[in-house]
C-alpha cells in the first residue's frame, strides 16, 4: 500500500472518530477508535521496523552488534539517571536526525550527504518530533515532568507560548520539505511531490491528541517507509520480513510494557 495513502487513511479514520459528538458514540467506542489503530501500529510496525537492524550490517557479527547496542542503551540509561535533561536533549536530537534521514534518504544520496541537505533533513525531523508535544502542552507537561524527574519542567512555557512555538516548527518543517523537494526536482530533472504531505502531517499532529497523533506519524509514516526501504534493499517478501523481525519485536514489546509499568507505579 502507498505510504501516503496508509497514513491518510488511518489519520482520517481517527480524526473522524475523535470529532464525532459524544451523543453519537459511547466513551469506550471513542477510546477504541482513537487508540486502537495507533497502538496496533506501534506493536506491528513501530517496534518491528528496527527488528532486523542486525541483518542490515552483514559485515558485523551479531555478537558485536548486540554488544554495542546494549552498551548504548546502558550508557543512555546511566546518562538519564545522572542528567535527565541531557539525556532527553540527546534523544530528541538523535530522533530528529533519524526521522529526517529516513524521510529524505533519496535527497541525501543524490547530494552525497551535503551539509545543507543534511541540516534541512534534520530540521524537518526535529520539527515533526517537537510539534505534537508543543501543540498539546497540557498533556505533555506531566509526561516531561515524569521523564525528567522535575516538577518545574512544564512551567518553562505557557500553553500559548508552546502553541506558538509549535506553529513555528510547523512552518520550519514545510519550508525544509519545500527546499529539499526543489533540490530533488533540479537534480533528477523530473516532477516530484511537493511538500503537501508535510502540511497534512502538521494538521494530523495538531488535530489529534498527543500520543495517538505521534503514533500515527511514527508507525504509519516513519516505520512504514523504513520497512519498505528495508524490504526493497534486502529483496525480501512480506512473509520473510515478518518472520525475521518478530523475535526482536516481541522482546521490544515486552521491554516497552515493563517500562510503562515502571513509570505508572
């Protein structure tokens, strides 16, 4: 299924459900419609898209790969214990770079990782990472306070200030996508999609609640695109990909559940 169609279908369905008057649906039906597809996407796509990373580096042994991977997780955990703000800032920067690289992989390859294109791609990734919490600052505040173990974190910005900053990031993401699209058109000498999908993504992150909206981006946009790229590169069928990714997906799902249980306790 085409990437954009999958995102727009899921987002459209969730927006429709969340917009229906309370009299037309029960609270349980609304909750199922709002959370069902995003959570299903998290476990089927969001966790799975990293489940074959070790297969993408055949020159690296599995022992070395998982040793480095676990060492990185442990180092990040230690940093989070010692300086939660530093760990959070590092996580946001890495996420922004990862999202931007995945989204504009073709442009980065064409430009041979040119600094300007890399910067614009990272700007796009950072913008879409931060828009949802800024648009829904009241929801994001207690989450940040829990993650950073600081009750004053949420008071850095007022709701109106956070909303305005979210709009600025929205403009940044659209502008970055437009410049990169223009570069690709010139480099490839053919018509390519304009940044309209980014405009729709901004609407999704603004319209939907914080977590369902971000899950739709992460699962049905970023993870879906990454899986398509991985399957194309490895020339794998859907069945082969699912079988290869399932073991680590289950481990990641268990780890996620344990982490959420820890923070809820």
